[in-house]
C-alpha cells in the first residue's frame, strides 16, 4: 500500500478484536464515575491555539514542540487538543456553569494529539478519560479523586501493579520562592547540568527536577526541597490529603521531584505509575490548578482533576492478563437457516426473540450456505448455542437447539417457547 494511504505514524486503528477490551475498560470507568456523581461533558477536539498556549504554558514540551497546529480556511490558528483540561475550563467558563461558586464534577473521554516520538505506550493520537472538579478547594475532593482511581485499579485487578506518587507544589507564591532558591542553587552548578536542563533553568526551572539525565540528577540530590518552601495553607492542605489516604489505607510515595509537564498546577500533584509497561509507566496523572480559571479570564475558581491514558491501561490489562472471560464472547446464540422459507421464518423468529430478550446477543446467519459452512460460522462466532431451522423443523414449527461448547444433546424447542428457553440457559450481559 502506498505510504500516503496508510495511517499516520503514532495514530492507531483499534481493531475489532481489541474493541471489546476497550469497551469493557471504558464501561467500567464510566459506571464508577456515575456512581461517584460525576457528569459527562463533551468538548470539540479542535480549539484555538491560544487556549493551549495560555493554559498549558508557553515553555512546556507540549506547547513548544508537540502540538498539531494549523491554519484553517479563515486564517485562524487552530490546534488538535493535546489534553482535556484547557478545553474543559474554556467550556465551563463559556457556559457560565461554574459561576456563583457552583460545584461541577465533570468527566470526558476522547482522543488527544501530541507529536511525540511514538513507542510502546506513547502515541501521537491517544485516548484519555479525564475528570475535572470546580469550586471545591479542600483536600477532601483531592482525596476522592485518588480513592476513586484506587477503587478502579481494584475492580480491574491491577492494584498491585500501580504505585501512587504524590507531591505538593504549593501556591504560586510559595512556588515562586522555591523557584528562586532552586535557580540560585542550580546556577551555582550550571556546568554540571545537561544541555536541556541548562535551557530549562532559564525558561522553566522546576522542570529540571524532571530530568532523566544522571549527572543532573546527582546535582539535584542536594538541591533545595519544595516541601521546605510550602506556605502554611498548602502544607495543611497536603497533610489533609495524606490523612484521608491513610484513613482509607491507600499507600503512596512522596516524590518531591514530581512537577508534571503542564504549568497550571498548584498544591496537589500526583501520578499513578507502573513498572509493567517499560518506559511509559504513568497510567493516570493530575492535580490541583486553583489559578487556572482566573488566568483564563474567569473569577477565581479552584479546580482539580486527572486524566488516564486508555492505551496504557488496556496494555496493562493485557500484560497482567486481567481480561474478564465474558468479554471475549460476543455472541450468545447463532441462528442457522437452510432454504428460503426457513430463512424468512428464521428472521421473524429472531425478531420475536429479540422483543422478549433485548439483551440477548443473537446473530442470524447471513449469506446462506451449506449445513457445514453455517455450522462452521456458528462455531467461529463463539456462540454458546446454535439454533437450526431446516425442512424438518419448519414442518413441525420447532427449532433445533444445539449446545456448541459443553455437553448436551440437540433438542427441539417450539417456536413459541424459544425465548423462555433461551432465558433459562443464557446469562445476558
Ligand atoms: P498528562 O500527564 O499530560 O496530563 O496526561 C495524562 C495521561 O495521559 C498520562 O498519564 C498518560 O497515561 C496519558 N498520555 C499522555 N500522553 C500520552 C501519549 N503520547 N500516548 C499515550 N498516552 C499518553 C494531562 O493531560 C492533564 N490534562 C491531566 C489533568 C486533568 N490534570 C488535571 N486535570
């Protein structure tokens, strides 16, 4: 196939054999968020470029080198969203739904776009489920977000494979004081820093803490610690969060170097990381951003949220073999009909059964075929039972009912009794 007709590097098709696991994952998260009282919001995937520059920060990797930005036919600069928080803040402001201190607990799902170097767990189009809470400023809601994800890991069977890293960045004032101290310290060790960190020291010094370079990491060992610069309010907030996690029994690791790659955070930041996926080990990350709404032109409005990478979590379910058995079966019953008359009767019968059992996964054979070929398709579909309609069955107004997986003989069931019979032998999803 010519290259121009292939998918773009780092942008993947999710094939039919993979979608059941995606839907299981997405369904599990959606149900959990419903149960905790979160409401879904859907934003466009394209926004004005300015939105991301203003919120994520001009000197972040995302804005500096990863955005898919283009001019549309009106000459406006637009960008495919690299994340969801900015657009969510824009949406709540535009619709005035956080005005007057209204609490909003929102979640979203969808594709995000970053021009990163693709590798396992890192793509150029990837998918997030994110959530954002507005107008709650206490540590109780930060704790709820983390507790909810902890529950999710439990439901998915991956709790033992993830670790929570936690830090507080303080208010912008305390962060400012810390930044000064850090710059002073790092400037004194300028020669020992890697090139990227030397550049970051000028543009975004806190990001130096994030470095993967061993020499710079060695310099950082004696660097000033953020925790020593926290103001009283941030410190109390952080203690409040930790006390709540302790009360629920959620283990965490304090990571004073956790700064996150987006500029809007204040106070709490956290990441759920795993060592099961290689280099791209962060499966869910977020934090508080109390200044962002105001920075984008709204009234002061506290905010906190996180986003999880669906590809990474699906990969984890596969790696840890936490794939529920029932999701691999997509058909309960497969109806085979032989001859034109049986085909017509089969169609009508299938619809009657669907009326009575709306959750039954009933597939009717299409494309006719011999007894052997229809049976092969029935078996391949993964169905538990085949229904058979041939001349004999038509004459007696019955259907042959044949178990395909376990033991058991073929039986004849009267058309009128079919739905009731199926209800007793198929557990419907
Ligand atoms: P983020 O850390 O940039 O935060 O992304 C969140 C998660 O998205 C990551 O932990 C990872 O699982 C996934 N992810 C990010 N980039 C990629 C990629 N290139 N390929 C695959 N997965 C990826 C945010 O986006 C913030 N908006 C989170 C947030 C919400 N903070 C507050 N509210």
